[in-house]
C-alpha cells in the first residue's frame, strides 16, 4: 500500500541527496507523528515507513507500545524536550533520544541505560540561534558539554540536533551544527523539517524530522 505524503517526501529526499552528491541511503527519514492518532499512523507503517518521531513522552507512551507490538521492527525517536523524571520512560520506550541538553538529563539517561540495559542512540540538542524559549545547549558551551556527556556520564553520543529559529534562513544554523559535530568527531546530524529538509540534506543532515509534509497540517489540532 502506498501513502502519497510519504512517497512525495521520500522522492524529495532522494532528489536532494543526489543533487548534493550524497547517497540517499545515508539519510534517515523520521516521520514525526506527534498529535496524530494510531489510525493516521498505521497507513504510513503499511507503506513501509519504520522510523517515527514524537515530541512528548506521555503521548508516545499512550500510542506506541501497541503499534510496536504489532510491528517489532519500528524505531521510535524522542525529538522533544525531556525532563529528568521521565528519563526512565524515555529510555524504555525510545530507540533514539535527540534532546540531551543539560548535565542533569545526561546523568539521568546514563543511570537508566545502566539500569535497563537498553542503549538508545543519543543526540545532543544545540540551540544554534540562542533562543531563550528553546531547549538546547548554546554553541559556545557545546564542546565542553559533549566532552562531559562522553567522559563523565559515559554516554555514547551519536550526533547533534538543532531546530533553527522560525524567522531566519536555516542554512547558517545547519552549517554551524555541522561544524560543531565535525570538530567533535560526531557523524550524525539531526536537522531539517518539512519546510527545510532539502536544504538540511545539502548541509549534511543524516536524520531529517518530517511531520506535516507526510501527515498533513497540525494547525487544526
Ligand atoms: C514537530 C517537529 C518536527 C516536524 O515538524 P514539521 O514542520 O511538521 O515537519 C521536527 N522536529 C521537531 C523537534 C518537532 O517538534
């Protein structure tokens, strides 16, 4: 069964990758299903998509255990802010966490990984635009925070994630994220959403987080 929104996004990812001289297989599409019900998600699963993103632990806990039981090879990514008292739930449910941004969270996740024996893929969120309302570590503190996560908390960090400011051209932010990752020898870059994933791919994104271009608008929700 095909899903028009999903097919269109896959085609655009492929074209953007080829235009950038990159192998499309090096880009993982995270279908962001926040606010959408299982009935909206199932057709996307049937069309072959296996990687999904949610921004709230509670919402994911209500929707995903059932879906995962039906399709054990689903991969679930946490792309929204994490409170340390939810670290246990997050490590239990998610296969990747994109939003580590302070030492308390890093330590809570490290403790849960040790306790549960699960190893989600881990990303550090960088607040590239230094926006006060946004989570993420500031670019100037990134190197020392990455070192802290690795050396003190003992976390295997896969890469970095950012959400550029809404009112700015995203390219400068994508490039900054890539620079920080590169000098810290991190290979995964979680960047690009419905409005800018092609540009993110041209800047080296390995994980694009795409919601509305697949599922439709969330404005009525
Ligand atoms: C909602 C969300 C997305 C997807 O946004 P779209 O514009 O619908 O593609 C990506 N990343 C994060 C962190 C989000 O919260």
